[in-house]
């Protein structure tokens, strides 16, 4: 081997060994042998073509094996990123659509709840104790002021009639609220992700039957000769105990049930809205984790592509070593 070829070979081999990653590419014994060959070439030692050939062949095999691994890793990571991006895009679009629906549902519920609350206030006001207390107080005054038996019985009957009228107005308010509530529930159930059972209504039938019983009791009270010959103060007291007090109790119980019903029909959609919001927040968090995972995959892909680039440089360096060994050079 001429001095010029030896020098070029030494330079090519030295450049190859100096490339980043070459130390990891060759096993330690081969690396040490390559260093010794390079030093021998620089010092004009006898040729060791067989040693250099073994080095280059081993280096080529190592480069080929590592290229296969890196190409597979790059292909796998590229496929994962492409697939995961498509999945994340679909998930993101579905999530955004459901978030819009959820926001619209919450706004709609806010408006509906205010309407229900406003009508509920009117209903509970009718059922408030003040209304019936005023009727009872006025009835007592009329009863005590009645100069004849006819007027006396009329004043007692008036309380039952007025209580029935009050009950009719309560029933009307409850029916109006019920129609509104059913419309709200139907609108919610038409939105994907909501499943509200049919809202219950206040069962007024038992209260109406109880009220009819008190009306019949009032009529009997008015027909009783013993009652009519009783002094007015005692009569008013007895009428209050047997008719007015049960009426007050009836409307008080109805008021409690109506208030509970109003809370219930507003609470059920609110609970589902809260649960849906929490579910959407969890999905948003999971989507964020998927997007964060992209960063990890992209980093690994960049690292693999960088390693491939350095592998190409190592391959080029090894080819230069082989070119220097060629007799034609």
C-alpha cells in the first residue's frame, strides 16, 4: 500500500471512528481493534488489510441491523401519530359538539328554572297560611256579626266555598307548572346524553276528596239545631276546631308537598347537567392526555430520524474507508 493510500485510509478510518454513535455501533473489542488499526496506519506499520476488511464488514452489518430497527421504529411511530391524530380529531370534534349542546342545555335550563320558580312562587303564595287565615278571620267576624240564623249558616258555608275556590286556583297553578315542566323534560330528553323520567305531579285528588269531606261537614254543622242554638262565641270556637283548623292543616300539608315537588322537578335536570358537565370535563382531560402523548411520540420520532441521519453519515464514512482499500485508488 502506498504512503498516500495509507494516509487517506488512516484519515477515512479516523473520521469514521470520530463520528457520534460509532462507539455504540461497534462492540468494545472491535472498537479497540479499530483504534489500533488507525494508529498503525498513521505510524506506517505493516498493512493489516484483513483486519480492516473485518472491521468494515462488521461495521456494515451493524449499520444494516440498526437501520432496520430504526426504519421500523420510524414507520411505527409515524403510523401511530397518524392514527392517533385522526382519533383525537374525531374525539375533539365530538367533544366540542357535546360541549356546545351542554352549554345550550344549561342556558335553556337556567331560563326554564326561572320560569318554574316564578310560577312556583305564585303557587306557594296561594298556599301560604296568610290567605287561609284571612278567610278564617273574616268568616269569624261575619259569623259573630250575623243577626239571623240564615246569615249565620251562610257565613259558615262561605268559608267552605271560599276554600274550594282557593283550591281551584291552586290546582290551576299546579297544572300550568306541570305543563311547563313536561315541556322542559321533553326538550332535555331530545338532547343526546339526557334521560329524564317523566316528572311526577302533585296528587291533588286526595286533597280534593278531603276538602269535599270538610264541605259536607260544614253543611252538617249548619243543619245541626244544637249548634244553631249555641251562643255565637262558642259556635265560632267549635266551628274553628271542627272545620277551620282541618282546612288550615290541609292547605299547610299541600303547601309542603308542592314546595317539595317544585324542588324535585328542578333538581333532576340540574343533577344530570352537573353529571354531564363532569363527564365532559373528564373527556376533555383524557383528550389532553392523548395530545400530551403526541409530544412524547413526536420526540421519539425526531430522535429516531436524527439517529437515522447519523447512521447515514456513519455509512458514508465507512464507504470512504472501503474506497481507500480499493486497488483502483
